[in-house]
């Protein structure tokens, strides 16, 4: 299994990079990071 570690790292990183490019390459721009930021900020705002 050790000889295939580089292949697994390449496949996993290619999936993440492909997902990032798919999200960022939209005509309106990225809303993915804004959605995550607004979700996280909802937990930390004062009531």
C-alpha cells in the first residue's frame, strides 16, 4: 500500500482542486465561501 500513497494524494487533491475550480469559475463569482462565512458568523454573533 505504501507505494500507492502518492497516487492517492494526487487523486484526492485533484478532486478538491476540481471542486474549487467548479465553485470559483461561475459568472457571478463565488458564493460558496460567503455562504460558509455567514453560517459560521451566525453562531458567533451577539444575541
